[in-house]
C-alpha cells in the first residue's frame, strides 16, 4: 500500500469515527480531574489531584550509586574530571576518585591548618575557604599528590569561596566579602573588601556583581567591576537565615534554611524582586542549579530537587534522604554529589528525572477534533478545514 493510499484509508477511518459519534450521539467526556468519578484506581499511577484539578507525576526518588566516609565532616564538594574535592571540615581537603561512582575511593588528602568549609575548582587549582586560616590554594594537576602552593590570611572566618578570573571572592562571616588576587596562585594577595553588618556565609559571582548569602540580612548585591574596591548595590531583606546562593540567568536561588528555596529576580541587580518560593521539609543549607532543576542540600532530609522550569512556580520533582546531614551539593552530568557531614560523600543518580521535550508542532487551519497515527503519518480530523 503506497503512502497516498494509506493516508486516504486512515483519513476515512477517522472521519467515520467522527461522524458515527455525532449520528448516534455517543457520550463524550472531557476529564478536568476535579472529581475521581472516572479514575481507575488500579491502573492510575500518577497523582489524580482533584484539589488542583490536574493529573500530576509523583515526585521521583533518586537512587544511591555510591558513598565514601571521609575522615572529617563534609561541608561542600566540587568535581573535576574523575575526582570529587571535598571540603571536609577539620580534616581539610579530601580528593575522592569517582571514576567508578559505585565505588568511590580516596586518592589524596591534605589536612589544612583551619577548617575547610568550601572548595572551588578553577583550572589546575583548588581554592579552599579554610575558616580562621583564610584561603588555601592547591595545585591539583597531580591530584594523587596534593600540593599546597599558596595561602593568605584574611579577616574573619572564611565560609564560602567563588573564583572568577584572577580573583577569589570569600564570604567571611562578620567580615563580609574579602577579595584576593590569585593571578599568581603561589602568592595570593588580599586586595579588597566589603564589610556590611551581618554574617556572610555564601557568595556567587556573575558578571560584575557578587551575590552574598547573608545569614542575618538576606541577599546582598555588590558591584565588583573594580575588585579592589567592591561597592554596595542593593540588599534584599529575607526573613530567617540565608546560608547558600546560586545564580543562573536572571535569577538568584537562595537556600533559606527553615523556609526552603527562595527565587529572586535579579534582571536589574539594583532592584531585586521576589519571583517564587517553595518550602522544603528540612533546613535548606546549600543550593546548586543545573538545567531546569535546583538541588537543595536540606540538612536532615537530604537532597530536595526542585523543578525551576518556571522560576515563579518552583515545584518538587524528587528527593533523596542521605544518611548524614546534607550541607552542600554539586551536580555533574547525571550524578549529584552530596557533602553529607558525618555521612561523608554521597553519590546519587539523577538521570531518572526526565522532562518531556516537544519535538515539533504545526498549527492546522481548522479546529482539531481527533488524530490517528499510522507509521510515519498522523492524520488529523480538522473540523471546517
């Protein structure tokens, strides 16, 4: 049967079904999910939500791939190539081989003089926010043999670090934002600071601005177009405690401790405005954005994965309850790496989470009533057209 004849046959079948429906006044039910009258409880696996009048997918539960119990208390993590670099509190920097994520193994370790709170990988160097011992810089070109190549003392307690170009930006508790020139990693130099009231816990740099998670005052926006002279741009007050921040596009995603995830529109950094929010069951401590999802390190309830396809309407997509206390998370490809305090490093699979993507569309000239598919063809009964 050639394609033209097949198309004609399918069209006749569709038209016949359509005309029979009218001739015999067959009942047509348009389901709006406001009641469960027509729900098949045995075969319906999705959430038939009469409250929202929607059919929803249940949140995903992620699966454990592997774990490694570090010798300290894992506070944050970043990955590079086949390694995960863990800021491990009093145990310093731990390098974990994740080439086989089902069996992570220790590759190297360096006991820093302070307490490793955060780590940022840039090129062949790892930059560690080391609490009262400031910034520690490691050469990781030979990751099986960590080499400390530079360090600099800075005011306050270094809790967070973000590297951009030749500068490292550190969130230093009551000493605000400290800026270090790292153009020569062996000789890091403190060159600038911004010290408002409050407690700087996290920092994220995007363009000419640094966004600070201020535990007691919300989100601060700082102009760093001249890194040696950071200047105030705006403060977005937030009730509660803010510990983590991640910027993606025109939005800042803030871990708001007892209030979950807060999304702030920063399309105009001088005037941040609320965009959306969603509470989480635990205590939101860290946040990492990858694609259409925000991964929340939710302390005692592990990882909460939030769909942010529409930042104004964030929605829970999945979760994983880690054995320890999730303080930090980093996503690399289809895996999430959790800094789980006394639980060490936890690796989970994220590839099970799939959003349907439209492949194509066509606007027909009439009003579509029905469609049938046969092989590579779809035939639409298109009303008056």
